[in-house]
C-alpha cells in the first residue's frame, strides 16, 4: 500500500492501474506537463482535433499521471505514445508506469520531442531503431534584414484567392516572391512559423527576411514564435538560423523493444 502526504511516500505493495480516460480527466495533468516543459509542443493539436486517446495512471486510487497515443502516419491509427507524464511526487515510479502503460495499450512506437526529458528518457531506455524526423527551433535574437524594394504585408482579399492559410506575402515590383503564415493551434503562447519562397527567388535571403517579419507578427499577437523543419532540409534550417532562431531539439521516434 502507498501512503502519501506529498512529503513522504512509503511503499509496501505497488498497484498501478492504467485506464482509458477522457481528455477532461487528464487536463489538470496536461497543464502541469506543459508548464514543466515550457516549450512549443508540436503534438498539442492532436488533443484539439480528436486525433489522440488518453490513459490515466492510478496508484492505489491516487491519480498520478497520464499518457497519450496517436497515429504516426494515419490519424485513425493509435500506434505511437507521444505524451507521458507522472507528477513529481511519484516520478520515481515513472518506469513502472511506462511499462504498465505499454503492456495495457499495446502501442509499438514512441514519438517525442528530445526536449521532453521524461518521455525521451523512456525512448532511449525502451526503444530501438531511433531516428530523428524534424528539427525544432526557438527564438534566440532579433535580426534587422532589409531587401531593397521588398514589402512584407498581409494578403488583400483579391490576393487571397488560393484556399490556403498563408496570410502574409513578400512582394517585389508588385510580384509575390514568398508566402508565409503562423499556425496558432499549438499550446499557448506559441505560434509556429511556416513559409515558402517561389523557386526563382530561393537562396537570395527572402526566406530569412520572411521569417524575421513573421516573428514580429507573432509577438504583436502576444505569441512566442517557434519553428521546425525536416531533418534533411538544410536550406530551411539555414534560413531559420539566419533569422535568429536556434535549435532546441528534435522530433524523435523509435520502436519499443519486446521485453522478456
């Protein structure tokens, strides 16, 4: 039996339950998870759009944490653990909780951010064939680029004829040379920057200029700019670094090993 007043934890018999739960049942733990990690969490939208299932961890009728799973390639699948949290007073039981979570859910993969120290430690301990999928960036410093004749602005109603959400453009001599936007469906207060430079204008500084201006827009909204790119996209990585971002982690995935 575990007896705890959050000052002492005494263990004579550890009984852990992992049960499927609604999002509202683990919402308080998610607040603690996001506050403790204090970074843009790229899988946050999985909860917003119903792409995830959640599980509650219970020790002797005490709720102590949760885990979340989603489909890595198909949204209707549930094959990857992407969120795993145990409150600090019970963190010493994290491994036991993870093993129980894996055995109860049968999930074969882990997908996590390397700056999520708890789940990434489970990834390294329990997984094989670990790969990095994307690079994560956080804002580090402000730049002051300027390109003669280039204007950054929001699209007009006439320009916004395409069915996309790139709300901002760079124009030079009345020609659109780049488009971009801010994704706001990540955890507050973060905004994810994305952009595209037209092929004839690439590697000429337009990408970094667009990122610089999108960062300003994010701050004006009361958001903190962040970004990510594919691990193999060296051009995008160079543009983001030039515009004042710094690498803060990677999205990792691995296959959970079978234990005897």
